[in-house]
């Protein structure tokens, strides 16, 4: 799933993106407030300045994902490892 598809589905009210394969790691500045990204492989994703308020990233693979200046208020990152 690419950035445009994510945004299209999000705009229609979809919030459950768990278990989906993302093929575009450049999600900088994206607003996914309230989304469920549980268990997704997001290794080496670039999420700088992303708005990820109240997002679930439980058990997501986040190795070397970049969250510089991302809004992560109430985000659940349990089980993920992040570095940038």
C-alpha cells in the first residue's frame, strides 16, 4: 500500500491498518491520528513530523524508523524498537 492509498482509505474513515503491507516507507508529515498499525513491519520508515496521536504501534517492527518531531501523544509503542 502506498502513501496515496493510505490517505484515501484514512479519508473514508478507515483506521485499522494492522497487518497491511506498506510499500512506501516515506510517510513524513502524514496524519494518521487514531490509526491501528499493530504488528506492521515499518522498519526504516521515515515518519518525521507525522501526526500519530493515539496510534497503536504495538509489536510493530520499528527498527531504525525515524520519528523526528513526530506527534506521538498517547501513541502505544509497546514492543517496538526505534532509532534514527
